[in-house]
């Protein structure tokens, strides 16, 4: 993934996470109450939205860090990690938000796929750190 695209995607994911977080905090509960949804179900759906927002924001920051690393040097593992984070945010966070907003469980299958994508993204980042880190970089003065 090129650096410009990585920063652009991080900006989009960051903006949508903040927007969804604001909706979960200030509008979702009232909308669900107006739709005659039971209170325990409302709490569960709002909690799912908050989980999605937390994961999306934390992985947005990870995307920014990876984009910064990509600017100084690129590895295939780093690029794969970036794309896995994108897929994870779309499927895991997006799936949780869809459930929170609609209450429909027909799309639940995408949530574990997204979670696995996020996990694999971190695994590829570890592979990058082990095998692709610049070992010949000069030591920083201490």
C-alpha cells in the first residue's frame, strides 16, 4: 500500500470512527427507544457500537504508524498488515456497527472474518519486525 493511500484510509477510518462514536453516545439509544427495542437489547447494541469504535480508532492509529514506517522503507509484510487492518476494520468494526444500528444478525459471519483479519495484521507486523527490520541501521546516540 502506498503511503498516500494509507494516510487517506486512516483519515477516513478516523473520521468515521469519531462520527460513529458520537452517534453511539448521543443518538443511538434514543433512536432505539423510539423503535420500541427492549432496554437490555439497547444496551447490548450500544456496547457493540462502542466496541467497534474503540477497535476502529486503535487500528486507525496503527494504520498511521504503519504509513509512517512505509515512508522510510517498505516490506511486503508491512503492506499485507496494512491491508489486513483495512479489511478488519471494514468487516469487524463495520459488522458490529451494522448489528448495533439494525439489530439484524444476518451479517454476523463477517464479524469473525474481520476479527481474524485484525489478528493476522498484527501477526504480519510481527513477521515484519522479525525478518524485515533494517538490521544495518545506525544506532541512535544514547
